[in-house]
C-alpha cells in the first residue's frame, strides 16, 4: 500500500522545468518596493518571468502591472497597481 507523509506546503515545489523556479526572488521584490525592473538572464524565458511575477503578486493579494522595456524582452518593468481601489471591476477576468 502507498505511504503518505505530511509536508509543509513551502517545502513542496511542483512542476517540471520552468515551473520549478523559486518564487522567492519575486516575493522579496514585490514586498520590498512599489515598482522595479527584472533583468532577464540569457536562459530566462520572458513569458515565464512575467507569469511568475503575476502569480506571486496574486498570491500576496497585490495587483501588479508590467511591460517590457523594449522589444528584446530582456527587462521587465513592473509596479504595484492601484486599480483595485479605483472602482474598476475585473469581473470575468482571470
């Protein structure tokens, strides 16, 4: 029979490849500043970096907006969004 073991959620990293990337740097950056820039390494995938920033912010209950500094997508600029308090609704958005 299978054996089950209780683990703390922070000790479990689920996924393969880019999905295993730690969110810790994103967490620290979002908590430390109102805005910032993420300079991608040569092996970083732009879509993965943007997704990790968005998902980490969502997990913290913070909305962020981001855009690429230029077409090369090597620097992602981001800032915390105040849209949540402006009365706009995002019903139906995911």
